[in-house]
């Protein structure tokens, strides 16, 4: 069964090189169960990344996976 995904839109207008550009950030709206699932996937990915690089991220405030945002 495929569920329809809805997104929350956040638009900002900025000037770049003299032109007005509209930036739109789309964030998926997830159910609490889906959020937990995504959080678990992130933990597994970060643990794997940490193990493969030999880096311990347990006591650091930054996220261990570049490009992923902490929610």
C-alpha cells in the first residue's frame, strides 16, 4: 500500500546577483510512527558511519552524518 505524502512548504525570497529568487523548502509531514521509524534509520546510519570511520560521536553536539538535519 502506497501512502500519499504531504509536505509543509516554507518559502523565502532572496536577492542573488541582482535577481529576486524564491527558495522553497518542502518538509514531509510524517505521522508519529513514521517519525520514530526515520529516527531509528538515522541512528543506524550514524552508527554505521561512526564504526566505518572510527569516530565516536556519542558526546558531540553536531550531527554525525553531514547533510542530515537533526529534528
